[in-house]
C-alpha cells in the first residue's frame, strides 16, 4: 500500500506550480500557505477555474469545489494535490507520466501551463 504523503520536494514543486494558479483565480499578486481562498475573495467560479487549471496541469481528476472547501488554505490545498501527484499513475500511454510512471510534480514542457 502506498502512502498518500508527498515528499517535501514534490510538495515544493507542486506549490511552485499551484500558487500562481491560486493567485490568478483570486486576482492577487501573491499568497502564503496560510491564506484562505474564500477570505481572499474566492467564490465558486474562481474555485472551478483553479481546479480546472490544476487538473489540466497534472492530469488529475479532483473533486471540484469540494477540494477547496475541504482544503481552503493554499498550504492545505498544495499538500492535498502533492499527495495525489505523488500517487498518480496515468491510465493511458499519453498521460503525463515521468520515467517512474508517476505524474510529474511540475508541468510537462510544451503544455503551455
């Protein structure tokens, strides 16, 4: 059985990718791990925008806005996504797998993300 915990390097790489998506969805310049999505003015449409971007970057299927409600701070959301990335194995041959069959912690080159 695999652990859902991500190594610190994976979490750091995911944070580097997710933080700009978070900021874009909220129309803010920066965010700390303690910043709450909804306290910064986030709403359901902004959450859907960010969730969709994260799904596109990592080839994951998240639980929609529920993931933001359950993990409303940037730090908690990044930790949740990093855990999924660490354990994700794409189903198809064109999935975003790295050499070990796992999804990369950073976007693939050429994805435009």
